[in-house]
């Protein structure tokens, strides 16, 4: 079933990013600024590729271009809008952590944001893996699924 293949693809890429986030957290809590900075850059870059691919391949852009809620919109459209907003939030947190480390070497400041990033990322991936395949059921042809796999997993 297409939705099962999509769920596996999302899960595989999310676990790859979870591993990178784990390395970032370990580096932050080791207190080593250079290691934390490198891990932050690696996670941030992978996160931006991942969310960009999902937005291009899976999450239809809102017709009005806004990410805020729209009364009466279909459930799938609301989900796409909300997942895009969550992408903005996790990218912003990731970017803030990266900048704190690269520009200031501020491990303590980056560590202070890390729990929020980890919590938001975990909630987002759980929701995305559970709800997005159902929302796209019947809309995914084999070619599109292959493009998604290629964009996310290379």
C-alpha cells in the first residue's frame, strides 16, 4: 500500500535525523564547543534538506501562502499547513542553536534551546508519520513515491 511505503520512507529519514540530533545533544552536553558546532551544522543542513523535500514533494502549499489556520478548510489542507508551520519552528530552533555555536561558541545557550528542539522534533515526526500517509492515501502514485524516496533518502 502506498501509505505504508510513505510511512516507512518518512520513518527511515526521521530516524537518520534523530541520530544526528542525538549526536548534537551529546556534543552539547559534553561541553565541547567545536564538536557541538560541527554536530549543529550537520543536523541543521540535513534538517533543511529533509523539510524542503517534504514541502516540495508532499505538503501542498496553502493557496493563500499563509501558515496560520483557516476556518473551514479541509482536514488534509489544515494538516499540510500545520506541518509546514512545524517545519518553520524546528528549522528556526535548529538555526538559532547553530548560530549560537558558530558565532559565539555559546554552548550553554545552545544547550538551553536543545530540549525545545528535541521535543518539537519528536512531536512533529510522530504526527507526520501517523497522519501524513493517511492524508495522502490515494493521492500517491508510484512515481511520486519514488521521487519522495529519492528526495529524502538519496
